[in-house]
C-alpha cells in the first residue's frame, strides 16, 4: 500500500515536527534496517532515512525518541544522537540565555524608536542662497534634526520652502533612514545689462571682417587688426565737420555720449592642446574582496561577520554605517567592503596614442568655441619629437565671430 500525502498535508507535518521537535539519530549494528520494521510495527514515524556501511541514519520525533532508544538497546544496536532541532530545543537554549534575548529585544526596540526620528538634515544644490536660510525654512514647516517622521509632510515642507525662498525654483525632500536630504535648484536670473553710456570693445585679438554701427562711432574698419580691449565702436561721438559748400546736418555741435550698439565681426583663432603617453599605469580590480560587519554599542564594538582577508596591498574600501546617537552613546553597525586592486602597465602604439591625443585636443578646442560660430579653417600640428614617449598635438581653428562686448564709458577720464 502506498500512502500519498498532498502538499498541504506535508506542510502541516513539517510544522508539527518543528513545534514538537525532532531528533536525528544514527543506529549502528548488524542489519540496522531491522529497526525500521520494529519502529513501524509500533507506529513510530521515521523520515529522511540515509544508509551507509554499517550505519542507518534517520529522523524521529522528540516524543518517540525514548521508544526508539529502548528498541535499539533491546536488540543490541548502538544508537547516537546526531542533532536536535525544533522549538523545544531552541526554547531551552533561550531559557539559559535570558539576558542575551532581553538585550536583543531591547536593541531592536531602541533601533525602531530611534529610526522614527530625523537625526541628520543635509542640503545640496544651493549656491547663492545661504544653507542656514533653507534649514530655517524647513524647520518652520516641521523638518529639523530630532523631528518625528509622522509629524511633518514632505510635500508641505517642499511647498513651504519654495514659498519662503523666492530664489529657489525646485525643492525635493528625500527621507532615507534617519537622514533627510533637501535638494534645491536655484532660479537662473539674467545678468544685469550695463546701464548708461558704454563702448563696444574687443573681447579677443583678431582681424576685422565687418562693422555694423547702430549707435556710436566706429573706430575700426574691415581689415584692421585689433587686440583684446581695443575700442571698436565708441560711446563718445564726435560730430564730423561739414564739407565745404555743404550745409551741416542738424544735431549737436559738440561731442556727446551714447550707449554704443552694433556688430563687429572678426577672424579669431582658437587652440586646443592634447597629449597621450605611449605607456601608462592604471589600477584595475582583481575580483577579490573582503567584508566586515561591526556592531557598535556605547560600551564595546563587536565583529558580527567577516569574510575574506582584508590585508590587501592596494584596495578600494567602501564604508556604510547606520549609527544613531542616544543618551548612552552611539548605537548601530558599520560595514566595510574592501576590493583588491593592482596596478598594471598599458602600452599603446604610436597610432593609438596619436588618435587619443587628437581627440583630446579637439575636445578642448570645441569647448572654447561657442555653438553656432562660423568655422572657416582648421588644422592639427604634432608638437612632440619622434624620440619622446609622449605624443603632444595642437588643434587650431579660425572662426568668424562677433567680438564686441560692452564696457562702461569712464566719464572722469574723458573730462580731464
């Protein structure tokens, strides 16, 4: 007869065995299989039978152990307890270590209570807005160090800070554990234009290609070479004398000042430098790692777990900690993960090094040229000698751009 037990019945049997406790025993002697028949004839339930040379190992319920032991002794079998599992045995261990259990429960309760508060508040993203103003605004709306998490709303804090500080365009409050992070984005305000009279001066050296005057008096013309800071369109206008026989145009007869406006385009040159060594050293991870978890209490630190050997010659270490300040001291744990690294030497061919140096030079060159400017000529020069272990190149570009920038008229200089 074959007994088929369903999945639900098997689960109930496993729970029943765990609650009542079970023992793994090993029976030795001649024909140890005989004890199976003896046990089944007396209604003793056995499972997980494993047979080896001269030995039979199986599991039996805690309540049936003495019956199996009597059978083994009656038929001259040697019986040995291999392991004891289940709630009764765990309960006995816990009863012998009541203070350890009590301490663990108190520690869990303390962690739960302390994790319900915000102990650290960080602010990121601010530039001109003082960090103290953001923290004060957050505190007015319920977020501060020591605040209960259930006593404030993140949405209300975000809206409150935006309402208090008009120079912020975005606020995000993120709560992780006992730490609150306030991320802000400030409004980008346009720079104040120069007010009053001004010249247009050259922002860079170059050769003038075109001049368009809207207001003021041009001091340069096409083909002129100018240096940075030279006046292109003057904000001081000197009336031109009328030609002989021509009636003068109506307007001021003496010099007057205006706000110079116009467009002065010139040919300017930009350079970008790049280099690459034929041999270089780089640190790479070997794949070996070690981890250590330490329990921190006000009285002592305990190593909870440690895997691998952390005595690497070179390593990348990452530390994560969850520590809370209490009236008795710091409580929490710290995890240190060490990943071994080693330094390897990398060799490059001349072509590879030249390509990387060119890419770096072009990247540096493009960063200097404003988007939309007209590039009329480009070039690349190799600066390094054939015997050097370093490839050095220079990228250059000729660009036509508007070089005029406003500069206030110094009235005092013009009145002396």
